[in-house]
């Protein structure tokens, strides 16, 4: 099964740092083991005849099934297949794992799909992206992105040498490739990815050509250091059911003179061309579409937990609780509708690739930065003080005070033991380190939310909305003149 092959592939000499020590065995380390068990199971769905058509598609002319994030959609059915695969993997993880490789894979697939449009950026781009796309697809490569520059002094720019030296830049060119130095953040899934898709959000000037690049960097590259945050994984699954399975590790990448082979240098040295590639509509729409589908699954999960908590403590009959639960359903409906709209309004690009509607996707991503924190707030309000009254473990149900535990922790509709299990699950969402990380993530994963809303305004055809206003005023003015 390819899940086991994936697990074995991670001990490839990569340099991963956790709590001051280099991790020697990635799959067996307790910080990663639970998460990798989850990912291994997802990879195995592509080998199971009962699930492979939900998670993947059969590559034309071959027996190989690839994940549908690699599927280039030319038809409505192919676009729907991509959506179903995102929804399937997201349902298996309750939307709690946002970087299961399907996002970064979709970026690569989008560049590959638009290769004929993008060949003007570099004469070698089409060959490079085709070769890499096929390699990633046929070898089930796990991919993630690292596009944020280190948070040193946001009041300064690259004119400050201290900043320029720390942002990822080329220090020299060789026959084999370019050598880069600097740092990148935030690389979710970094310890167990195969390759990093590297770029930057910055709009570089021509003088900053050494910082302008789009690269694909192997995780085991000599000189690349993967520095992990504090792990939130917890082996006590009964007490932390989400943290035990779904802790996506985040990391900062240190590039200490890393050689990137020319075949992995998609673009380099031209800021305008790098911006053009980053702004490619086909790639962005295919990737961001995955964001929205995954987000729907997460909202559904939080809503399910809120419903269960409300029923467990007998508050579903109160009007103010019903209002809050209805608000959660409204959130789901809005994001689902926007996902459907993005697919329904999809249009072919120049190469005939069916591209989801970016306006609908941008709306979902922007409003989503407010939905999730509100959903967590509602869950907190429904459970209230019950979340901090939950016992330290379920072991007390089998100890000397077992009878008292069953008496005083009993719920309105469920046993005391089930109620405690439910509240521990809810606490993992709202009060654990994992839960806090997820709220932060949903606020900022799509970038600066203020800039996101502003960009949606700046990119909109504003005249289509203002023209009817001026037309009405003009007609009113004419009628007023006639009456006079």
C-alpha cells in the first residue's frame, strides 16, 4: 500500500529540529506518529477499490490511480471529481488538516495546466513544470508551500541589509543550479513533506532580482533545516482525540546555502515574471477551490460538536441557543453555496481548462476568516463552564468514585461517560493548544484578512454597480425638469 511507502520515504536524511534535537526517525517520533498514521490511511484510499474513485482518478493510459488534486479539469465532471476528492479527505479528518498536500499539488497542477500560457515567462518553464508535475503525480509526492518571509521588522524593507540578508535570496549561480540563503515561514506539514513550493508574497523591484524566484526544493536538501514549533500531539487519545491524530506541524525553514538544481528553478531573477506566475488565475483558482471545500467540512464538524453539546446538557429548547445553532447552519450554507457557485460559474481558460470562479472563492476565503472564530465562540457559549469542570481523565469512571462520577456527570440525554468524552473533544477544539492554533490559522491562512477584503474591492468591476446608481439619478433629474 502506498501509505506505507510514503511513511518509509520520510527517513531520507532530511534535517528536522524539534526541541533542540535533530529528529532521527520521523515516522516513529511521538510528535508526528499520530498525524502520519492519519496521512498513511488517506494515502491508502487510493489503493482500495472501494475508495480510490472517491479520492483519485485513473491516469489516462495507465493503471495508476493518482489523487484528484493532480486532475486537470476540462469538463464539469472532472471539476466535480476534484471537489469530491477534497471533500472525501476533508471528511476523514473533519477539516482539521488543511495541508494534506492537495493544496500545493493543485498549485503545481494549475501551473502545468496553464503551461502554454506561461511559456513566455521562460523558454524552459513548460518543460520543467511538465516533468515535475508528472514526477509528483506518478510518485504520490507530498507537497507543501512556504511563501512567507521571516517576521523580523515589518516596518523595514529590502533596502535594509539586515532584512535583505535574512529573506531568502540567491547567493551565487553554478552549473548545477542556484545557491540560496535565508529563511521561510510558515511551512505547514514541513517535517513530512517531500518537496517545498517556494515563492514570496512580496512585490519585488528590479534591483531585488536575487530575491525573486519560484522554486521547488526537496525536503532532504543539504543545508536545509526544518525547525518545528512546539508539538501539540498528545498520545492520550481519549482525552485529546483531535490532538492525537491531526496535529499538522508548522515549521520555519532555514536555507544555509542550499543548492536548488536548475530543473527545480521554475523562475528566477525577474520580479515581474514572478508576479505574473504567482497571479496565474488557473493555478490560484484550482488551489483556492480546495481551501473552500475543506473549510466546509471543518464548519460542519464544529457545528456537529455544538449540536451534540447542546443536546447533552438539555439546552436546545432555549431560543437564544437555537439562534446560535441556526447561525452555525447559516455559516455552512454560505460556504457551501459559494463552493457550488465557484464550480457552476467555472469558465475555460485559454487552454480549455475549466477554472472555478475566483470571485466566489475569494468571497468564501475572506468571510471564512470571521466565520471560524465566531463558530468557536458559539461553542464556548453553549458549553460554558462545563468545559472547565470536565475531569482530568476517564479513568475515574473505573475507580473508587465510579458511582459518584456516573451520578454527577450524567447528561440530559447521554451517559456520564459519553458526556465527558464529548466535552473533552469540544475542549480540544476550543481550549487546547491545537484548538488555539486552528483559530489563529483560520484567521490568517489566506493572508492578511484586511488586504484580502481590500483586494476583492480593488479587483471588482465597480462600474457595474455604480452605473445603475448614476443612471437612476440621471433619469430622476430629467423627470424633475419635465415636471417643473
